[in-house]
C-alpha cells in the first residue's frame, strides 16, 4: 500500500500541456477537479510548434466546405494503409471521436477552424483515400485573449519575416507568389493587414499550432483547470495495479499529488534523447535535427520500465526532413514544398536519387535513413537545384522569391554554389552527380518519373507548381548554371512510440493487464496508426481524439 500522505488532491492529473490541455478542459467542464503539470516554463509543448492541422475524417467543417465523404471510405483507407501495424480498435476510436472532438473544440474555446482544402491524405491514391482532404486547421487567433498567460505560451515554430499569421493554405500559395499572384497576392495582403493592423488594435494574431495551443490554454484556464508550469513529473504512485497519484518537482521540492480518478500522460515523446534514438531507431540520428520542444526526453519511457508498463513502436518517428540550419543551436529549416516544387532533386553520395522527393514527410525521413528498405542511411543527402528555382520560390521559410541565397548560408557551410554540375559534385564530394542529374533531367523533361513516380498522387501535387506542365513536380535543371546544393537532414516532429494503450487510451502492463486509472495519449503513447502517417495533422488529431475518449472513460467509471 502506498504512503497516503498528500500535498494536493485532484480528480484528474494531466501531465503535459500540448494536446493534454484539451483533455484537461473536457475533464474540468464535467466537474472534475483537474490540474495540468508541465515541466517547461512555457505551455503548449510541441503542439504549439506545429502547423496545427488535425486529421479528422467526417467533421462538420470539412462537410460545410462541400467535401463529400463517408465513414466507410475512411475505414477502407485506414484498413488499407495501416493494416496490422496497429489494433483496429484504436483507429476506430479516432474515427468515432473525430467529428465530436471538432465540435467540442469549437464549443469550448474561442477557436475557429478552416478546412485544409485539397491537402490530400498522404496515401491519397489508395482505396478510400481523399484528394479533397480530411483535415482542419486553426484560423488566426488573437493571442492577447490569453491575458497574463500570453508570456507563458510556447513560441511558434513557423515564423514569418514580418508580423502576419500564416495558415497552411497561406503557406502553399506564398510559395507560388511569383507563379500564381492571383492566388497568392490577396492572401498575403490579407494576412499582412491582419498581422500589422491587428497590432495597431492591440490584437496579436497567430496561426498554426500556436493558435491551437493558445485557444486550448485559454479554454482550460476558463474551465477552471489549475495550470502548473516548471513542474516535471518525477514518478507515478501505485497501489497494486492502480495509479493513485504522481510525484512532481515544484518550486524546488518534491510534492505528491493524489489523483482520485485518473492520471493522463500527455508528456510527448523521446525525440530529444539521442541515446534512446540510437538504441531504438538509428545510430545515424544526430542532435539538432529535431523540431520538437527540448524537454521531450522520454520521461514516460523511463517510468514505464520502472513500473512494468508495456511499450510499443519505439522504432517509429514522425519524420520531417529539413535543410541544415545556419544556426547550430536552432532546429533545421523546413523543407516541405522545397522537395515537391519543380527544379529540385535529392541525391545521396552516389549522385543519384533514391526516393520520390515529393512523398509525405514521414516516408521521406524513412527513405533518407534507409528505414524503408533496410539499406544504409543515404547520408549525407543533398538537395540539388538551379538558379531558376532560387528566383521562383520560398526556401526554408525565410528566403523569398527573387532573393538570392542568403550569404550566411554560404558562410556557415550549409549551401554550396557552382557554375557547372560537375564542379558542384566535386565541391560537395559527390562523384557521379552529373550522371544522376542527367537521368533526372530526362524523366523531368517527359513529365514522367519512371524511377519513383514523383507527381503521381494528389498529395505529391499539392505542394507542386500548377503552372509547370505536364507534371507540377518535375522540371529539368537549367542547361546553364549556377547550380546549388544544400544538405537535407532527416528531422522529425517527435517520436510516435511509447506506452501501449487500448482504444480508450488505457495503459497496458507488460503482463497484458491494464494499469487502472492510467491513460496515455499523443506522443507519450504508441501511434494510433502504427507506423503510418495517414494525413496532415494525424499527430495532433489522435492526441485530441484519444484524449476525448479517455475523459469519457473516466466519467463512465463514476
């Protein structure tokens, strides 16, 4: 029997303030005393750093936009792409709760959501896949609604060069501002007016994950959730096969919190623990490639081992390739549209391509590390492009069209330039770059990627250039230089393996039983979809839906 002396008592303790804020809000709304403990000084976790999208099949925002879909099609899709990599009951819960979670988010926060139109499922060509898109994202949100909590919100991982909130749809068309000014100009103008004009009206608008985290934080506070930052989880307190509380460190001392009803672990993954990454995933992974918050070091993994809790999918990660950053202390620069736009290819040390560059970012990361086919990592990997590309598109989220490559990129050794492909290959130490580029140019000129099917799916084409025909993802490199190379690193948004949980997010023990009163969601748990990333926002989406299911299960046990 555990020591029954307590410093605090709550019905529900939520560990982590990303998607865990949604669970805490629902719990408090149902009359349960709820506390969120966050190890960081800032709230929002990796959710705040993300794009904020949520893959939610069947929700009313998508339906209102005119998209037609059925539950059966979504089931067919997941059954096809997930297969036996995850229990069907887990992803069925996601489908059960997707629409009602969107409804609850709208009802309990000041957030507005918009359809991520035509942001296709990542396997859009598979049975049941959607080219129209099943995801929603936050509309710009006024951060000043947070009041004093504004200074405690995690900063966005996607920043514009001037104050302006950028949604996912805005980002797509900003990349094409030189090619489709009819689509881009009014969007950019609207966001600039909203950003700069908003500040004049004392409104600080944000989009993406920061908008989502802000709305959840404000909603949780309004619902009466107690929020404790700078409060890391130290241990779980057990009474036999039941969790009855937690030990945290607060204000320099350890405190025991009684959890009368449940503990929900939403503390993120282990992306920043490089030793664990090497042990479970790949020895090629390096520190500095991660986009998630620095506190994601697998605290729940260590506690699982201590208390006999089962773990799963530790070899899986939400990969997100990036360009090496000129700031050695910062995360990589995004390489999302850059991989899909025409006039680029990615090669390894052989000088030749090894995958479809326009594929979704999870499969792209697996390909770079050789995790898709068991080959050795294709590192270093190089993004090869020409001057037309430089002048036409955004790069790394910071270099605008018609701007040259920033001098700092050359000075710090992350970008290289040469007048010929042969010279570029010698500069970066890639011998047969001319052969690889020659092969690519033939395929690109035909608009048909015989090697890797680049541009075949609706997802591939989403970040392509529709003015480039016949394939929006393929264009031969120019006959005349200069040409450029930048290192591509297999960055990630977080790991997606962790505690093994059931369809209600209840945590399993290693003996196959359940640890009563303990739930795990988001990246603290194994991916609902196994080793698969089915669509944009599946990471945050499943944290929200399984968190919703967990609260319903807690309430059902009254």
